[in-house]
């Protein structure tokens, strides 16, 4: 089984308690077109309050 990882950054809103993930749907669609399945995500960077700032989307291909 082959795995691929794509890192996505979480973009902060103007208020400190909110944020938005952008671009993840395009990435998932692109990998699906190549025969990969979305397998999950892994946090790779967190802020001091514990908010996730960056994550890896994980894709698998049999």
C-alpha cells in the first residue's frame, strides 16, 4: 500500500477563537482522481492554546 501526505495550513480569522481550513476539498478531489482514497488527517503544528495550525491529509492507494 502506498501513502501520500499533503500539508494544509489553517487560516486564522480576525477573532482569536476561530479559523478556517481552505483548499482541502480541492486536494481530496485531486488525489481521488489519481486513484487515492482519503485515509485521515494528522495534526503537525499546534499553537500555544492547542489550536491546530497545520495538518497533513493522508491518502492511501492499494
